[in-house]
C-alpha cells in the first residue's frame, strides 16, 4: 500500500488500515436444547405461514373464468327467466 504524501493531522487516521487489535472476543456460549428447539419452531412457523399464504393466495390471483363455475350455478338463458 502506498504512503500518503500530504501531512495528516492525526497519525492514527493514517495508520488505521494497518491496525490490529490484540484483544480477543469472549467465546460464544453454546445454545441449549430449549433454545435450539424454540428457534426451529419459530422458523418452521414462518415457513409454514409463507407456504400457506402461497397456497391460498395463488388461486385467488387467477383470473375468473365462467367455465370454472359448478354446473348448478350456471346462469339461465333469457328464455326461461325473462317472462
């Protein structure tokens, strides 16, 4: 990496890209069985909600077609009901 030619008012700003900390973070605590189970159930609930919304939402977004109606609800012609 190249050095800056212009003066920098704070030396730590110029040296910040090479700074390494000598402090190690504490080790991560392992999750308990209850925490793993709870996170899994939350994840499954979210996925089930998304899948359910797709299953119920996709048919509702389809365009309505008259041929999709059951036979008993078909409209009658004007001849029978027009008197």
